[in-house]
């Protein structure tokens, strides 16, 4: 039997038997991704040499540190409590996430490696950590406080987990409908957690582990796709922190077509969750599970963000003359970078405009304090940014129907995602920014 009953992120056990050593090895993810033993100092030093100094010596400016809070495990290897009676493996993140020596390891990484390097223009190298399963601001600040000398900033995933079950659980892809106030409270929580601290934050709504934001948070129907993409751009580009865009987001790429069958989903996590759903449906444990999990994968699977980038309207979207690892999205004729570079009204052109404004007014957009307004409104997301007398009001409509515009006393319209904007109504999937300067 495996040493523990821990469930892998990708379903099944975290343990795989190795014939050569006659031992089990631990893998929180796929069996082809064994976890390294951070308790072993020689192992840590090899990581610092081969995975960090190697690249820093070549002149890189920093790292995105994957799964950064999962290096320290509880090495007494206790079984997890039974929370899923129908399975032999159980969710067990309490034994391998934010473990007892995690801060010691990251501080050592910083002191022995990162602090010794500078970028070509003299700045410290940058670290952004992937910090899942850390829902409390105090826990996040332990990683990003400047005083603690660990990470510069982190990705906290509440926003991308909307609609999902807990990561690593059997219901991660059992979609749960969400509403706009839930999103607002998540944004407000992580926009304000650094207030009065020496920490820093990130802003993002897409990454390589989730479905596309237009399909999840907007509307990817042809008549609404561009409007949704621009609306989401306004919503997130005006927020405080370091802004990250995921490739394809800047041209409004969308999820794979819903008509695609499960055979088109290549990711190991998707395939493992599907196999589990088939087993539970066919043995009568959960008869509707196949339909529910397929719906969840159609919205949230990692495959959507891993489709090839759509450069132009040639074969495979210009990505390759050969056969890519995944089938190219059928939309590349309409959604591609080349066409958008030549269109001043494209999603790409709008992102360029937004980023110029964000840099031009970085005091209020990048560093300003965040205040959420009209929290319980189910249709519009409105918030205020302030910095030393400068004010910006952001209002976005998350619906396909016109909605009342907010009061804008003393403010002027700086930007709208529509070519023409009406004073008293937000148009479908419209985003606006008002300022007092």
C-alpha cells in the first residue's frame, strides 16, 4: 500500500511505485513530476545551482516561482481524514501546503541566491510566487512582506477559482454558478490587503491553468466577444498592483468550441478527471457526473489556455506548418494578432491604449487605494481609485443589457470601451473610466 491516502491534484494517489528502487515516490501532480525533497540540503543547493544561478548568470530578470508554498511537507506522513467516503484517496493539502519549513526554505533561496544578483540596469531580480490554498491576507503577507525578504509578490488564485470546487478535490470541475458580488468581494479583498503594509500585489484574471476570461467572466458569443474582452480589460487594468496579461488575452482569445469532444482535451488533469467521472457514473455512484464534469471542463479546463496562439489566418493560426500538440482553435480566421494589429478598434489596440493610460496615470491606477462601490449590484462592477487628491471611478457592465451608469459628480470621462458612450446608461459589456484630472 502507498505510504498515505493523499489525493493528487490530478486525481488518484500522490504515490507511485518505482521498481528500480523498490520504493514509492511522492508526486503532488502527475507521476512524471516527482516532488523534490527540500528537506535535503544537498537537493536544495542543486536547485539553486541548476535551476536558478544557471539562468540568472545568463541575465534573466527574475522568476515566476511555481507552486512556491508546496515545498515543505509534514514528513510524519499521516493519513488525511476521510472526507470522500467513496474514494481510497483523500484531499490532503494540510499536509503539504504552507508546511512547517516553507518560510525557512524561501528565505534561504533569497539570501543565498536572489539577493546576490541584479538586473542589467541595477535593480534587484524579481520573484512572483504561485501561492495557492492561502486564503487569508495574513498568510499571504508572510510571503510578500519586504521585511521578511522572501517573495516580491504572488499570484493568489481566488479570482480564477470562481465556479470551481477546491483545488485537488474530486469536485474541482463540478461547476458551481457564481454571481458578480462574489467576484467583487474577491477583488476588493486582494486589492486592499496590502494597505498600510510593506507588501505588494498582482492583478490578473487569466493564466495557463484556467479557461479564458472572456468565456468564463464575459460572453464569447460572436456579437459580444470583443465587447466582453474590452470590458474585462477596463475592469482589471485600472486595479492596484503589478498587472499580468496571459498570452492570447490581449487579442481576446476564447475557450475551445463546446462541440469539441473530450478526445480534444489533451491535458493530464482533464483526462484524469474525465476518467474518474466515467468510473463514478458507470458504477452508479454518481450517475450525472459525466455531464457535470464535461460542462466544467468546457468552461474551466487548463486546455483552453494551452491552445496554440493565433498569429494570423494561415493554417493552425500561423503557429506551425506541422501538427501542433493540440488542435488549433477554429476561430483563428477571425481572432488573430495580424488582423488586430491593422485594426485600430481591435481588442489588441484597446489593450495598447489602456496600458499607455495606466503608465501615464500610474500613481492612481498602479498605486492608488481601492474602494468598492455598490457591492450587491448583480450587473455592474463599480469601484473608486484615489491617490493624493486624484480620483478615478471605474464602471463596467457585466451583462448583455444596458444598465444605469453611476453618479459621476465632478468627474469627466477618460475612457470608454465603446466608440460612443451615453451619459446615463452603460451599454452591454461596456467599461468606463472617469477621473477628476
